[in-house]
């Protein structure tokens, strides 16, 4: 058996706890491996037998699991320093799963799919991010605040731009991703306020609210504090 051959002391401890070592190590393989040479098993998983001293559980796990294509939105969603509710709403927006009025109309729940923020077009994820004049105005100001001099793009293009130019681990890129998720959340919040509470806020008020919320999040992360110091709190 693989694990007892390499780490007999760990195998004994796991057995005492009732762990099934064979199933744990090789969940997809029901064959017994008791007589299989260790080098052969390593060869199957792509590890050279001479590298026993540098055995890595992470490497072995990845080999057993196989390779998967990385999704383009992973850096926007995973390890984002924004509030969990911001990330959740952005995740729904990325997948087109927000309950926007065009979907509700399609399901026969409402009769009118007009955007609650501008009243000009049908409300959809693409319209909400960032074709709507209100959302384009907010995101444009937030881009300017962060020091980006580029026009506001359509939602798919914004995601692609983030993947290409704001995908790093530096504070500027991380802050960009936090601000983007904060903006998406606040747009959805504003849309709900207008529909269910008949409350309206202006572009400037919403932008300032997002900036303050982002700064609040950033100051909790020492790595991002330096980035905040370079930006004005207000527009
Ligand atoms: Zn609109």
C-alpha cells in the first residue's frame, strides 16, 4: 500500500482513527495496491521515484485530481478583499443570474421590464453593468478616482479588461477588483431601493458611498492601505 510504505507512523495513527487509507489516497481506484512497487505508483502520478524526499501532498493531490481549465473570472471573485455580499452579487452578475427585470418579464412575473434607474431601456445584466447612464456615470467616476483614463466598457469587455490588465497581486489591481465588486453591489442595491422603497440617490452620492465603503475595506488590509493613501477620499 502506498501511504504505509512511505510514512508507516502516519498510517498507524490514521488507522487508529478508523481511516480507510486506500480509499483516501486512491478514491477512483478499487484495485488493491499492496503489492505494487512504490516507484510504479509514483510513475503513474508523474513523480520521479528519486524525489521521495521532496514529496508534496499538494502535487500528488493535483495529479490525482487532474487538470481543469481556469475560469476567466476567478481573479475577480476568488481572494477578492471586498465584502462577501459584494462578491456574491458580482458572481451572479458574471453568470447573468441576477433577477433582472428582463428575466422576470420572460417568466411572466412582471409586465414591464423598464430599467428602474433610467427608465429608458429594458433592464438586463448588460444594461445594469454599465450601459445604463447612471451606472456608467458611477463606474466612470470610480475609474477616474483610481487613476484610470479609459472609457466605461460593456460588462463582458469590463471583465476581459480586468482579466488582462488588473489581474495581479499588487495593491492597485487588488483595489480595482474590490472597487468593481463594490460598484456592482451598490448598483444592485440602488436598483432594489428604487423598486421596493421608492428611494433615489444621485450618481455623486452613490459614487462617494462606494468610495467610503471601499476605503473602509482597504484600511482593514495592511497591504492595501498604502494604495488608499495615494487616493483622495472624496471626488
Ligand atoms: Zn437604465
